[in-house]
C-alpha cells in the first residue's frame, strides 16, 4: 500500500477540481483556498471515521487513565475510543500492574452469578472485563476504594486541519470518495454512491493489502480460566508416564 503524502487541503482541492461544481467551489473555496466549515471537509472526515471503524488497527494506539469503583461504570471509554487493545485494561493493585483478561459479556454475567454472595455481588479484585460499545463490565465489584487503571485502545482519527496529512494509507481513496460525494451533492450521482464505492470497492482492496492485520499476538494461548495449572510440557498429552507400583 503506497504511503500517503497529501494534506487535507490537497485532497479536497483535487476532489473539487475533479467535480468542477461552481456552487460547491463558492462555498468551500471562494478565494481558491479551503475555508473553515467547508462541506467537503465533513465528507472527508466521514471517510476517515468509517475506515478507522472498519480497520481500527490501522489507526493510533493510545492510553487513558482513571479510577474504577463500580460493577458497571458507564461512559468508561474516552470519546475517541474505537476498540480496546486485547487485555489492555490494567489495574494498579498495591503498586503492581495487573492485566485483566478481555472476555465476552456473557462470560462476565456468568462470573457475576458465580461470585454472588447472599444476593449481592462479592467485592474483591477484578480479573475479567468486557466492553459493550463504550460501557465497561467487570466480573466482580471492586473492593472499597477501587483501583486506578490504564486503558490501552485504538483511537478515532483527530479532525485534520489544512496542512495535516490524514492518518490513512491511501490518498486516492480519500480523493475519490470526496469527489463522488460532491457528485451526489450535485445530484449527478445517486445517494450513497460514494459510500458504496468505499465499502464495495476500496474496503476489499484495503483488506487484501493487509491493512486489517491486527498488531497483536498472532498466537492463540490456552484459555487461562479453563486451563489453570495446565502443563506446558510437549509430552503432557500422553498423560502420566510414571509406572503403577
């Protein structure tokens, strides 16, 4: 995949030149330069957000810190959160870092039932977590005082300014999308043509290029909850080799 080199305004100017729509030019670049509040800038941001949602691993990895004190804190994730890095929720437990294990929400519910003591969830040191959109669920209610945390996650792209090169691997995708969106605006293309191009033409090409390869471990370890104490010996599958006396 070629490296991108065009700034936001370079992309918009190329798309507007291709569209050749006087009314749109008057709104977005009346003096030849892209103005604040340009319609085409919103279209470009739409494409960036859509692509980062589809391929979060192609974006920026960052972290946020805070404290967790309840079973189901809401709006836990930052506003630019797309997806957490696998097992990327870390708790500070007595000065040591503990990485929680990401599970699905059904597992979290099951463990909450198991930990239920006397009709109320037990408190203690969480080990599992799950996200539903931006809402966090833990397997156990944090003990009094709670914990501070670090959350590693994939971030939505920042809104690029005029001279910023958007965080995206292909300029021509962004130029073509904005151009098609301009033709939609002028009623020269049917509604949805630009998004159809993005999803049916370019997304498969980007996926084939390896853009969707997650930069996390490509090995699937044994489930630590189901294989506690499991032997790592390569001969363990044979069972005990000790003779019966």
